[in-house]
C-alpha cells in the first residue's frame, strides 16, 4: 500500500480494498521502523491518527467520502494543529500546543484526510538544508549522508521514503521546490494568496505560501483542490475562484510555449544538472511544446533583494515571541527586559537570530530607504521581468537548484553559500508566481528537479505540464533503496 | 557596508535578543558579510520605480466594523507560561 499514489489509495478506500485504519497502520508502522534513519517527523500522535482513520472509515461506509477521505497526510510542523504540539522546528515553540487549527488543516479535516504527523523543518522555515531544526537534521532518503533540502525537508524526505503518501510544505524562497528536487518528489508552490496563511506560523508575510508535496503532479493537484481557496480570516488570501486542479491534467502540450531564461542556464549551474534539464526540455518539446529563449535580466538581484525583505518581515513577525503569552520563557527573569532578551537568546537558533538582526537593521531609522525601500523597488523590477516574459510564453522552465543535494555540514557554517541554493527559486516568491519542481533525472544517484514557473494563478497549467511530463518519463516512479530494500 | 560591533549591540538591543559577549564578534562578522552581499542593490537604478509590497499589488481589504469573534481567553491563557486571574504575569515593572 505504501508505494501507491494518493489517487490509487483513494480508489482503493472507496472500493473497500482496504480501510483507512489499515492504511494508517501501514504508514505508522513504516514511520516507526524507518524514520530513525531520516528524522523526518517531529511528532506523531498514534491515537489521534487511528481515531481520525476510524472516522474516515465511517464516512467511506456512508458513501460521503471525498477524494482525500481516509488518506494519511503529513504536515509540516509550521501549521497549527489544535491540541497537537506545533514547534516550527524551534526551541521557542517546543512546548506550544495551539488552541486552534490552521485553515489548511481545517480544510483537510473537512475532506476527511487523516493527520499522519508533523514533519521536521528548518527553524521557522529559515534554511535550505534542514540543518537549522532544533530537532536535529533530516537525512536524505537517497543517501543519508546528504541533506534533504529545506525548509520543508521533513515533508520531502517522508514522501520520498514512502512514510507518507503526501505532505504539506511552505515556500518563502524555495522551501517546497528545493527539497522536492533534492528528494526526487513533486512539489508546487501556488500563487501568493491562493492558500490561506491563517495558522501557518509567519516567516515573511508577503512571500510565504503553502503547497502540496507528493510523488506526482496528479497527487499534488488532488491536495491543492482541498487546500486552495479564499479565507476571510487571511486578509492577503485571494478572492479569485479556485478551479478543479485535476481537470486540465491530461491536456495536450501541443503549441505550449516554454520560455528558457538564459540567466538560469549560465555560470553556477552544475554540468550534470544542466544535462538532465536539457533532456527534460527535449522531452517537453517531443510532447509538442515550443522552446523559446527569454531573459530575466534582474534575476541576479533576487538574492540581495530577498535577503533584505525576508529578514525585515521576519524581524517584525518574530517579535511576537516574547516569553509572555506562549512558548519558551527563560528561568528566573530578574526584570521584564531580562525576560525578553534571555527568552529570545535561548529560544532562537543562530540563523533565526541572524535574520532578525539583519531585518532589524534594514528597518532601523536611517537605513530604511537604503535597504527596505530599495529592495521593494528592485522587487518590482524582478516582477516586471516575469510580466514581460509571460507576454511571449505560457510557462518558464529551468533547473530548480544549481546542483543536487549536498553533504550534511557542507554549507551549515557559511550562510552566503547556503543562500545561493535558492538562486533560481527566490524570484518566483518575490513576484508571487506559482512554481513547481518535477523529478527530471539523476546525477550520480542524486535526484534533479525541473522547475516550472507560471503566470499568477496558472497552477492548473503547471500541473498539466508536470503530469504530461510524468506520463512520458519515469523519474517520479524511482524510489530510494533505503526505503525499499526491505521485505514488504 | 561595514558594520561596527557596537552597532550590532544596538540592533540586538532593539530586537531584544541577548548576545553572549564571546559571540558578538562572530555575529558581527556574519552580518557584515550578509550586508556586503546586499549592497549590490545600491548600484541599481530605481528612479521612479514604485516599491512593491504585495506581489499582486493587492490593497488591504476592509470589512464592516462588527464583532465577529468569540472570547477565547481561557484557551489562550491555558498555554501561557504564567497567568493569574485572567492576567499574564511578568516580572514587576513598576515598584
């Protein structure tokens, strides 16, 4: 059962081939046996899983099931779950049990999906390797000496190792797409505002977006159908009507114009990754698409722009962690100032503190125009690059990452080297566009991801391209030996 | 832009984060590197470019000024480090 797609599992459940209880036991058992090697989960509440599975089985028996009823789904530990610890990968929230559900969780509950557990992540989603988690690093199922990518590394590893059929992630600068690429799975970051941010612990509010991570584009579409939609409780949530994200999956790619930004194929791109991407593009061409050279002339500015705006927003958002209302509080504070400063010294890790300090600096008196306002102006130039491109093409394609997964520890002491990991993904968040990563081959047994970028609200088009690509290739069906080399 | 150690101390104070004295040098070094990278932006011509705050250029939605939420004080305070009689407790501020 563990290697089946969400679509297949849904059919099996509705045809009574197996129950949600059996399915849930299967994944709980795999987590218990295998996750010691990956550390992809922070919390698994077995009793809650089984109770939700029983409720789903009743709904399946009553004939009121949806596409996701009874399907176990792992959630990044950034989404608040009522009554279940939500740590955000931080000591600051190690003891935080939210009194409410994130809207995304409410929607999955409404559809009868089972919360399988909460997955490991970089602390407050700040990182590209999952090494900044308070709960220790996650290991890549393809090679446990490698990082899984981040910040949604636990979700990516769990899906790749078949510890969960699908998972949720969040993406502020690449945190769904980069770990999806490193772990050989499919992940989509929807348009900014497509999925509610309510109850998703905030990092950078003008960039954060939640999305699905699964083993195929089709499964991502099934999850997105449940997640997407307007939320009156999130003032940045889009009021634009959603669509059935499965409805266009099979459409022909004949005549589709795919833009190849020359800046995404130049210096810095590893040769092996480039070969995989070129082969994937030939495949799309064979499916009827036309390849068009385009340019995103400001793309080299996305790293400096992001590393002003994201820390600035983070410094504001993370000011709420004060040791007064919830979360960590230091022992024996001598006064209120000591309570704040020591609580935050102890509760936050090094990268989170760095970003708060950079953000505080960028927003401080005398520097605001030089940093924050300047970065917002360049952000508009970056967005305009994409607007011009989408006058000529329907989709933009390129690599998700400059190279495949790297060794644990290789970049953890060098923030600037780590920031370069997101060179092809950051601009998509700055422009608020949907972006997707699809498995596109291997370099020395390490997965490579093809990135697809669409105009605002073109999620269905990206999923269509991903699905047709996956019908023509088998990269997304490859499984890591560490997760399959056992008697089933 | 080079940043002095005393500026980092000032920023840390604004951000209410204590930095241990033996780490301040390293933190200053890292932040200097990051700000150095960010300085690329200064060379970009952004005259007449409107800053972009929301990627969809959306504006704040308004709703009627009506009470729509219930009071959840007990649930919220149940997870607080210290409360008494419905109030959050902190060290004494005024003697």
